[in-house]
């Protein structure tokens, strides 16, 4: 990342002012969901077309008031409290999100693969944005009283693994995802706070 990029880099709470950059990335083929990709992008674009302000409100849900979530296999599960931040360097560079168990502590229900999820569009990769976004998210997680964060990667997702390692993460286990997520092998990581 250049000095200029580092100086302009920030995490912003999604808002209507910055929404066009997010929409542009979705229309260009990016998705914040690495499992359901284009399907999620279409769903988000439809929600924004219907009511942009209502969509923005769903990106910050610290009391899990937005209702159940739909897992990749179509089953429903209880939503966790959480929020998203947009990665910004003067334009949209991706999204990072944090979720946590409502009763506090660090353990998550089985249907949740991790506390943190992030995605950077292909045209913004290789600049260290995901690494810096995760680093800037850690103080917010500490402020919530979380003792640690778990993150999940596919075994072949080396760039994401480097992001986690650069932020003090360590590999905890190899495991199989729930059938709701396809049952594939995955790696679970932990960052102690």
C-alpha cells in the first residue's frame, strides 16, 4: 500500500453518501459473500432498489433486530448482533463485518463460521486493504468485550490466511463445515484480543 493509499484508507459505517460506490462494485461482479456470490449481490441490489435507507439500516444491527438469516442451503437460523464497515480509500474497496453472540463471550453458535468476514473486489486486491481493515476492526471487537475472534478460511485461500496471520491469528483446527455450507473442509483461525 502506498503512503497516499494508507493516508486515505478508512473504515466507514455504510451510509447513503457512499452507497453508489458499493452499488457500483456489486454491479461489476463483486459480492460480500464468498459462498453465494452473485446471488447475494442480486439480493442486495434488489433491496437497495426497493429502499436504500432501509438497506443501510440493516448494515448496523447490534441488537440482531433484522430477523432470521437464510443459510446457503435455504434453512433459517437466528441472526447474531453485528455490523458492517465499508473499506474506503477515496472509493469503495470492500467490506468487513463483525458479529458476536448476544450473551457475550467468544463462542459462536454452530451455524456461524466466524466473528469476522471480509471481501475486497478483485480490482482493489494486493494493496493490503483486508489486512489493514482487520487491524482496524480489532479495537471495536475489544470494546465489545470479546476475548477472541474466530475466522474461517478455505484451505487454499492463502491470501486470506496471510491477512489473519498478519493480525496475530493462529490456526486452531481443520474441520468440516456444516452441511448447510456444503460440508467442505475448512480452517478455523483465532485472534486473541
